[in-house]
C-alpha cells in the first residue's frame, strides 16, 4: 500500500510543527501539504525547517483546495473558525479529516456532523492513548459509584491556551456523564466564585488552571464519604498527540463515511 499523503493544518504553530516532525519519522505517511492562515508571515516558509528538520520542500500555503487535490487526509489542530472552513473543503475532496481542535461550539459540532454522511471525520478532544484509556476508566468508575461520590475534573495547561475547560477535560466529563447516564450540559458546574451555596448533587465540576509551559495535566476526582479516588494523566510532550493523530488518520483511511472518535480508533468504544 502506498504512503498516506497528509496535510498539516496550522503547520506554523506548535502542534503543527510537532505533526511535521511526527510524519517525518513515521512509516506509511508523507507530508503532502502545509496549511497556514491567510496573511500569516510564515507563508512560503519551508515546513521542515520550521519544525527543526532539514528542508523538505513543502512550503506553507493558505489554499487548502489546491493542497487537497493530491492528498488523502488533513490533520487539524487549529482554531474553530479555521477548522469549520476546512471541514467543507475536506468533505468536497473526500479526504480524511482528523480534528483535534478544541473550543468548538454546539453549532460548530453540528456543521462537522453534517458532512459525515459523505466524509470520514475522526474528532477527539485528545488524541493520546493514555487520555483515552483514562476516559474509558472514568466511564467505568462513574458507572460503579452512585452520586454520593462527587465528580470533579481539574486540568492545567500552559499560559497561552485560549479555551477552558480544555477539550480533554470535556472529553473526561462526557465519559463521566455517560457512566452516570446523564447529560453533561445539564450537570456541569464551572467557574465557582463568591457565595455559591452547597454543591448540587450529581453535578460534574470543572477547574481550569493556566501557567508556565505545562503541556497538559488532567485529574478526575471521585470524592465520596470519607474516601477519594483520583485518576490522573500528565502529558510531557505534545508529540503524544501528534502520533495519536497519525494513528487516527491511518486507521480512518478507507473507512466508510461517518463521525469517529479515538475510542473507535483504539477499540475502546464498547467500554
């Protein structure tokens, strides 16, 4: 089988450069294009050099339609507006779209879902193996414990992260809610401040910390009467997300149209 030809969206950013490095040392995939926002000062720069690699001849470009003519997939860790613009083009071209963008709204998700009758989309708040295993365990623990155990999710990221709670925290919250058989949107407690009153039974709480260069720390706390269970994951390098995204792209190549998650990629969807 020939190598899967991949476009990296946001190729000039930290995650984009990590993806370029990951593609360079992964068998079965090649860098077919490097997408960057219109007007970026990085347009025309070599993607390899930006990623700290030897020059690879792939220049950053703002035209996804042109790049996607000879590609099999796009990996997209950008911002919601860019991802939604990319969704339509990827669907028209019939290429795999791996989405790791966080901060997507309900309307953004509706747009993504609307193309999955004709397109293959893998979307996850986190692409790492460890985090998705943590989500599976969180769901199972939530199934096992009644609501006398309060669920709190604590996350910390670097100072430059622009959305909160993180996509990973929401992924874990969804897993906990699924285990409890409830809707997260109706049982989510965020931004406690001032006189809030007692904690509402059944809520899933979120706390977001920002500072320094933290790649991503997440803990799910089940606090019950006189005991506490804490499940944690600490990311030490964003390369774990890059390699997870490549695994997702290769898994999705040739799949039937639909919306998939990393749980599907890792065979954890039945947990």
